[in-house]
C-alpha cells in the first residue's frame, strides 16, 4: 500500500493520525512514517487498514439506506467519534447532496 493510498484512506475516514493508528493497532509515529514514505506499512497493518476502510464503507452503506428512507444523519453519534462521523457525512453528501445532516 502506497503512502498516497494510506493518506487517502486517512482523509476518507476523517480520523486524525493518532485515531487512525489506534484503530489499526499502530502508533501515530508509524502512520506518520508511512505517510512520509520513510517506511512501508507491514502486511498486517495493510490488512487492518483494509478492515477499517471496510468498516467505514459499511457504515456509509447503512447511512445511505437511512437517508434514502428519509432519516437524517446525526453527526457525532458514532462510537468512533466526531471525526469518523464527519468523514461519513462528507461521503454521504458526495452521493446524496440533499441528504439531511444534523449535529448531535
């Protein structure tokens, strides 16, 4: 996985480097090193990044379904926190520009 792919996944999820590292079981410094190209992520880390992305995608699919049913997306209500929710909201409005998004 390239530094650009990791950066895109980090941006997509809305997480900070620290939260991203915590979610995949590595330090913030490891994430920083990957992003700078100093080191490559291990196979285990890459698998965890893919798992995290799949979790974000699954959350998005649920939110899209709820939005299609007329339910608003409530920002800040996710167990992973506000940044994760904001990342989901950005992806939601990319797909459904008229979706209702409210702050918790």
